[in-house]
C-alpha cells in the first residue's frame, strides 16, 4: 500500500491521508501507524481519501476505527484482542459521526462495506474534496 500525506488549509488545518491499494490484513497496521505519526506531529483533523482503494476488508474497518480513536486522543485497539475489537467498534458506532476523521471518495465496493457494517453512520463520507475539507 502506498500512503501519501498532504496538509491543506481550510477553516482549520486538515491532513489528508491518500491511500492507494487494497486496505486489508496485509497493511492495516501500517495505515494505523501512519495516522499515529501524523497525530503525534500535531494533526487533529484527518481526511482519509479512499478513491484508489478498490477493496477494504474487516481489517480496514478496524484500521479506520482505530484512527478515529487516535484522533479523539484515545488509545487505538489492542489488535491482539480478537473479536473484542469488533464488539468495541459496534458499541462505538452508536456514538455518532466523528468530528475529526472524515472519508473521501470510497469506491462502490468500499462504500458498500461502510453501509453493511454501519460505519456510514460513524464517518461523514464525501465525494467532493473541497466540500470535505470545508466540513472541518
């Protein structure tokens, strides 16, 4: 997976993580680590561009939820916890839309994954980059 990082100015500074390739068990920890790195560098508002991600597995859902936790200043999931991670995601999905992490351009299969898992109620999803940036 290739991950590009861009910093843009809207009403606030927005960091864009642009992902290229499938988001799955082979690379989801890399995505979490990259988000941790930008958070530790001071980023507080994150737009995740999934326009070049054709497939996202359940590991991708774990990665995105872990990133939401990070950007809220919380600890991400203990990836050794197995099914408890998914139970925690389920409990947290009722907490409403995330203020500091938003999604841009999910491909149709990825958008379907968001819908089937209820994560479309957890993340604001945009198809227009400038609208997404202005939403922070």
